[in-house]
């Protein structure tokens, strides 16, 4: 390699990228994280909004919580808990039957412990990206990546044409790894030409993603008809689940804030009607009205929210896993690794496992590249 301390770029700062970056830095690697978003989080993001009256509201509009079963990940969770990054969400959960209009026993109370970030789901990624050895560059989209065979480095170019640097290794955590011909909702092609990584191309093509909408609601008074703080909907074609964000540890209770998740089928229909392009304000307004109306039809919501906003998750949630045994993907000819929940299991625990595996694999690939160069 060209430097004494390996320099690695991590593209995408969801939980997989943040975990990977943190573990690389702990092993003496200089890490730069790039993310097009305003901050870290990915689907662990927290949404901040200001009402017309100037009231500040926060919503975990991606993953509402996460559970852990893997023993290796449990050790990571214990460390995060000791640092005050997470806490257990100890509330009642259940299921609501939209036909009988009643809550039923779903067995949710017997499921694994539910953890949330403090004071938001994105707090974990924020902390990991602020550790020594990690530099975060947000609001920076990567438009092009090239592999210099002679120098054994990756060069990155931003969306506005700026040179972002040369790196000895690359970790891709989003669909920047896509097959030729793929374009984002924005119309941008993927920044990495998959002809440079043919070993990954076929596997990446096989990843199916789920889309859905969320509706963020704020009420002046508690919704007394709801006896639980999180529940799934049964026999609803529009709503799949609802969570009371303001009941989580470390959240403000000044308002009662709820996040509703649509069904995948509803989202497919809306997206098909609107096209693959980014959801317009008109589409989001229509979604807001329809999700709220379905919520009110249950009889659980009898008051009008003073704040309401919808968000579309286009392709952030994979519905299959393609590297369960290895937990990440890599190119054997260069230090390039892909990781994310699409590798292990489509949840936060899977993303953490993949991030850990990617850090280990990339260090191995970088060592191999260094030895090859020195010889």
C-alpha cells in the first residue's frame, strides 16, 4: 500500500457502515465515512421537524427498535449500553385486529428485549462516527469510484466533480454496488462500475428490496384508547404497525408522537401510480391523509394531530439475505467489501453482524494487497 497507516473509505453510514468504520479504526486504520445524508443513521435515522408554532419534534422514522440474539452482537450491545448509547424499551406491545377492533395477544410480550438509541436511534451511528480514527463527511455523495491497478488504490469523485481522495480499501454499504443499467430514484447511475467487480455483480442483482411509507404524527394529548406503545395491525391493507416514539427512554413527553408504517402492498400501489421517481409533495400529502384516515377508522385515534408528515422509504429494506455464512461480500482481486443487512438478515442485528465481518475481511484484503505490492 502507499501509506504506513491504511486509509479506507466507507460509503454509507447506516448501522453497518458505522460499526465497520468503528472496528477498522480500533485496529489502527484511518477511516473516512461518506454519506449523502445530512448525518449518520440510514434507516436508523431520526427525523427532526419544526412546527409552524416553532415546536421541535423528533421521530425515529426508520427502524423503531431492534432485538438481539447473536452472542457476538450481544457483547457489542453491552458496550453500547455501558456508554449510554442505548436503553431497553420496556413497554407493552401487541396486535390490533381491525375487524374486531380489539387488541389481541400476539405473543409480543414474550419476544426478545427491545433496544432503542438514546436520545434517538441515530445516536449509535453518531457516536461510532465520532470515535478516534474516524472522519465523517456528510452531505457528500460519491459519483465515481475507480481502481488504479498500478497504485493499488481507489480514487473517489463527488457528485459535484470534486476529488475526494485515494484510499487503500473500500467498504460499500448501500446500493452503490449495482448491476450495469441500474439507476437510483434520482436518476443517478451507481458510482461503482460493476465491471470492476464482476464477482459481486450477480449477487448484488439478486437483492430484492421492500418499499413502504411512514407517517409521523404529533398529538397534544395522549391517545387513551391505545393500551400499548407499539403494535401491529391485523386485517389492514394500508397499515402494518404503529409505535409511540414519545414513550421511548430519553424522549420528550411534551407531545405524544406516533409513527405509522404502511403495508408493503399499499406502498407498491402508490409507487406504481407515481412512478419510481422521488415522491412528490402531492403524493406524500395524499399518503398522509390515507394513512391517518385508516388509523382513525380503527377507533384508536379520535383526536386530530397538530403535526403530520409522511416519508417514503424507497429501497432501504431488503427482503432477502445473500451472504448468511460469510456475512459480507468481497472481491478477491482488490480490497473491496460490501456489507449490510442484505448480507445476513434484514434487520439491525444482521447489519451489525455484517459490519463486524466487513471490517475483519477488509483488513485481511488490505494486508494481502500490501504483501503483493511489497513483493
